[in-house]
C-alpha cells in the first residue's frame, strides 16, 4: 500500500494524457467554429456519440456481469424515466444490485 | 448550437459576476458532491493514492469520463493502457465539442488569452447555467467562469471524502458499487432518447462492442463500439 500523498510517474502521465484529450475537446469546438463550418453529417455523428458510447460501455458490461447487473441497470433506467433525476436513478441501480446479491442470487 | 436571436452587449468581465455565477451553480452542487465522491471511492478501489485521485479531479475535471477511466484503469499502467485511457476519456467528453462550439458567439470577440484558459473549465452544468443567463440577455463572462469554478472546487474537494470512504469498503461488489458507473451511463441515455430511428446508432454500437469484447482483451471495445455508432449516426438521415 503506497502512502496517500505519493504520486507515481505513470499515473502522472495518465492524468496528463486524460487532461490533454479533454482540453483539446473543450477548446476545440470553439476553435473549429471560428475556422471551419460544421457539416450536417459531422453534427449528426457528434450527436450520435454520447448514446453510442453509453451502449458500447454498458452492453458488454451487463452481459459480462450477468442477470443481477441487467436487472439493476433496468431499475436505474426505469427510475430515470419516471423521475428524470440521475442521482435517484443511480441510487436505485446500486440498491437493487446490492439487494439481489444480499439475498444470495 | 444557439446563435443569439437578439443583440447582446459585447462580452465583459466583472468581480461581481464571479459570485453571481457561483450562486447560479449552487443547485447543481449537491449532485456534484455525490458524483465526485463516487469517483473517489472507485479510485481508492483501483489503488490510486489520495493525491493521485485528487490531482486527477483537479487537472482533468472530467465528471463521468473519470468514472469511465476507472473502469479502464489497469495496474501496471502500460503505454497502451494510457493511450486507451486518453481515448476513452476523450470519447466520453466529446459532447463538450458541440458545447464549446456554442460558446463562439458569446466569447468570440474576446482575446485568445482570456478565452482559452476559461474554456479549460467548460462543463455541461456550467454551460447550462451560463447559457440560461446568456439567454436572458447577459454578456458578463465572469458569470460563466464563476459558475465553472464553483463546480470545479466542489468536484475536487468532494473527491477526498469519497476516497477515504472507499478505503473502508472491503467488497465494493457486495454493496453494488460496481453498478455506479454503468448506472450513471444508463441514466444519461434516457434524456437522449429521440425515438427508435435515432437509437439505431446505439444498437450498432452495442453490437459492435459486444463482438469486439469477445474477441479482444482490454477496453478497446468501447472505442470500437463508439466509433461504429458514430459512423452509423452520420448515415441515419434526418426524419423527413
């Protein structure tokens, strides 16, 4: 166990790489707007990205984790549809997963 | 992207605007606390030190992308893992590209040395508050920066208690903590629903990710699925 205040060189490299990727995007949209016009197709591709990314992360994860994860994520989606509150939805997903596992399935 | 429908005053800065912006951000702060604490907990589980987790929150300031990074995180961190981390974080944050583009009409006439540092703190929540203020005719850039800095300070500070709590939890799976990140993403998907036609890219992305995940180790399936879904999205025409 490393001390709490340590920082590893590779971890620092990872943080800087993540920050650089994020800043390129944060500044890039503003920059692009001043230099190149967005085509309708580019806009549609960018609009499709958030949903595509979520599907790409969640589908394999749910299949890998099994029915408890599928039920927990369905509960999160249901609560989100009903309440439109992210934090209630996440709490429901976590609680359902913990509940299923506590009952030993 | 919104272009102003009526004339706005030229952008300016004010000290009072910083406080006004921070006040506008206040309703979002409790959510940020919970979210940052969840990140801190996951970071502790992945074996990051407290300083590393807090530095990541301060420097990346990446919300859901930091949660996604914790799923991809592997020890040891090889150069390939670091590249995958940057790509995953970039993909999760790609939505900020449109948000950033939509800041052009407001910030476009400011000098670059003021705009580009301010954009470092661009987030969905800060943008939402700032565009509401802008829609009411405001032009004070300090309101955007004040809201963003309030979110940033809360995000960084709340990472710490989450981390310390995470160190106390022996089995994160048992209490359902492994579901935090996927549940956050599922919740993100609900407001994005624009009918089955617009969900075709989601199906493509999920299917490609599933196939790639069964064929390759690591987290490349996230990138493969997202790119496939994006391309599909580019070819799904607008409904007539």
